[in-house]
């Protein structure tokens, strides 16, 4: 199992630049384990103690904002392969609990690391932890950029504009092919955009009637 864990870690951006021996030592020092989450399974609950970092090896997660009892949860972002759940908490020791609930959006394999041991290791003189710190900074920068793009989508003045901004951003990620695969079903897409499902369907229908997009299931072809 140790060998398998090292193989998994070697493919992740957080461990980039480390050789196999260094990866093995890091995994040992950080009490690393893997866990496979089924679709719909809760990874962390809002308000629970944050004591692990979790690196997504496969699948992706949905993050929901904490809400009051009986209120619908708000989907605020998704976390994909190579992203690290709890990375910003690593650099903010004053944050003791998870601010939101995280759910596996599909079957997802995570590498879990001891958060406090990681903090101590970052302060050590080991060169490979310095490389991991640099890697974590790059990952965190990507996450912040993703958050900024979400704000751009939410700031769009109409639902049609939100849809176009969102699809344009995904198309940019995919190399401007004009074909975009949505990582959500339609209900989750509406939640992500902060609109109702019927309003989203009407907006997409209007954009189709205007010749700006077509779709089949969750694959969109855009023309704007």
C-alpha cells in the first residue's frame, strides 16, 4: 500500500520536484493516507475541526457555503485534480474549523496529510519541504484565480451574460475550441451561477434561439 501511495503522490503537483525517496519520507512524516469517496459522500462538514490537507488525485469535489438550518446550501466552487482542500488554512493557523461542507461530486480519490505536521515541516530546513511550499503557493494562486473568475461570472448583469461568461471561461481553459463540457448537471450549474433552474433553462433557450450556442447533455458548442 505504501508503494501505491507513493505512485499516486508522484503524479500530483504538490509533490513536483521530489524524488521517490523524498516523497516516501514526506508521506511518512505527514501521516499520509488515501481514501476513496463515493459520489455524494461528504468529505468534510462545515464547522468541524480542520486537521487534514486533502489532495485530489482523481474526481472532483463541490464546496458548499455554510447555511442556516433548513436553508438550501449554496454551491460556491469545485475542486479538481491537483487542487488541495484546506491549503489556505495551512497558512492561516487562526482558522480552526472548515468554513463550508465539501461533497464528492463523483467518485474521488484523495491523499490526506496531517495539517499540523505539514506546518511544522514547512518551518524545517529540509529542501524538499521548501519545494513543496513553492508548489503549494502555485496551487493556491490557481485557486485564487479560479475564485476571481467565479466573481466575474456572478457580477454579470443578466443570466444570459452569466452563462456566456461562464462558458467563455471554460472555453479559455480548454484552448478556445468552442466546445465546452460542463462539470455539473443542470441543477448544479444553476446553483453555481446563483440562479434558479427554470431561469437558467430560459436563458440557455434564448441563447440557442439567437444562434449563440447549442448543446447535447452537458456538452455546449458556443458561437459568441
